[in-house]
């Protein structure tokens, strides 16, 4: 019974947070649509004209790296949430607590590696393309 109560409290908290964060995110997204396109290195369509400073290969690599980073970032956030649930329902078992902490730790390490990979790839692309 305790576990069900804890899970329902966590789900209620998440739903409350989503109710307050989603409207704020949509309002902010309307003002920053070009900044989002620039941050993801997306061009064409709704993101405006192609960037003349990037060559075809450099642009393709940048888009692929950005999409992979996005996927890994989403997976890492999901793993942090899963680690949090594991921590909550561990019931004081030291093995479960250790497993939950490791899940959260490895997800954070994954986020750091993805961020560093972004920086390294952009640095190398700028050096190779000379722009």
C-alpha cells in the first residue's frame, strides 16, 4: 500500500509540474522559433533559407549530430526519471538504492558526454570547413 501511495504522489506531482510548464514553454517557443532553428542547425522549411556558410557535408554532419544528441538527451532524461522511480520504490533496500543511484549517475554522465561531443564536433567542423 505504501508503494502505491508513493507512486500516486509522484505521478500527481509530475502532472502538476507539466500543467504549469507546458503553457510557459509554448509561449516561449512562439517568441524564440528562430533561436530554436539556429540552435538545432536546421534550415529550410519553417526555419528560413539555407545557411550559405555551411557546405553540404558539414551541414549534413551537423544535422545528424544534433538529431542524435536530441535522441540521447531524451533517453537520458527518461532514464533519470526511471532512476527516480526506482529510488522511491526501493523500500530501504540497499541494493535497490544503489541501482537507482547508478541509473541516475550514468544518465547524467551520458548527458555530459553528449554535450562534450556537440562541442567537439562543432569545433572540428569549424576547423575543417574554415568558417
